């Protein structure tokens, strides 16, 4: 496994937290019909899928740990069905990166194209396992680590994309901010980037927040384990730390997307915070009304 036992144990809890917050967001925004946040709908949907994968990954890891066998004893093709979370993680990574790239270039991309395009990542992810499906000599750990069931080059490309695409998005947003500030100063703060500056600002915050959360989630584990990874004479140590890094990345992503992002959205997005307040006020009102009706029924 090579990942701390406590990290595997808390995965289901983190997944449940993310599932609750993302589902709440989807429900509240649907009831409030805030169409300006269409890309938030898409990413919240992906966060729901990611949260479910964390729950599955946690229970999968707990079951494998209970057997106490971490030796290579399972074929990669079996991981596609037993470790479903691995494919989901690659898919969610692809969607997150696609959304960051496209939103930096266009405010209203076609969401369905992004969701379908993300499925293309599964072709290289599954290729190694399918190709070696008849080779009984190829075995991997029962934990089915991301780095073990795909080609090493594919894993490296995926890791590098997670490292640098959010940083590129952040740099692009900084350049855009400088240009916007310059134009605002030139036109005495009357310059409009779009016909709806409010929605543009919300979308800017949305992309900026996602970039920052992904940068922290990916780079913090890499920084912590960087010294240990740089040991070419000890490949087994590098593999162990690669597996640890993956689980720490998913742990931080679960915390970021399931807890930090909803809190910051409530604080900085007025429409979302108003929708949340309206939702809870309505819920409290309905609860009070039902309680009174029960009291009247008892008295009668």
C-alpha cells in the first residue's frame, strides 16, 4: 500500500463530506435557477463523482489492508473492475484541467463537450491493462495504484499536467488582471470586459479558486516527498513515495473541494450565499410549520 493507514481510513469520511457539499450546491443552485454559474454546475457534478470515488477508494483500501497482502498478485486488467476509483481519478483530473484551460480562454464553453472529451483520458489509462490482459506474468499490488496500472510515461505526463496546468492558468489570470487594471485606469474605471461584469468577476473567482486549490493539493505533497523521490538507486523507495503522494493529493483535493471551496464560495459569491440562506430559511420555516400542525393535531 505504502500509504498511511489513517489516510485510507479517512477517505470515506472525506468523500461523504464532499458528496454532501457538492450535492447541496447542485440542489440549491437548481432551485434558485442561477444559470450564470453554469460551469459551477459542471464542476460540482464532477466533484460528486470524485467524492464517490474517494468513498470507494477508502473502502477498497480498507478491505485490501485487512487481507495483509501487499505483494504483486493481481493482473492490471483486474484493477479496472476492482479499483474503479483509479479510472475516475484520471477522468476527474482531465475534466478539472480542461475546465481551467477553457475558462481562461472563454467565459461560456459548452460544458457537455468538456465532459465527453474528458473520457478520452481513459484510452491511454486502460491501454496497458487491456494489452497485458492475457499475460499472466504481469502482476501488480492488490491496491491497484495509479502508477502501476498505466504506462510510466502516461503517469508522468498526467502528473506534470496536474503540476503545471493550474500554474499556467494562474499566470494567465494574473496577466488578464494586469491588462484589465490598465484598461480600467485608462478609461477612468468605466471599461467593461463583458456586458455582464458581475458574472465575469464570479467566473474569474471560480477559475482562480480552482487553480489555487489544485496547486496546493498537488504541489504540497510533491514538496514534502521531493527529497525522497530523488533517489535513482532506490527505485522501490521512489515507487512507495509515489503511492503516498497520490493518496495525499486525493486527501487534499477532498478537503479542498469538499470543505474549503464551499466556504469560500459562500463568503465571496453573493448569489450563492443568498441562495444558501434562502434555502435554509425555507427549510426552517417548513419545519416550524409542520411542528405546529402536529401540535394542533394532538390538541384536537
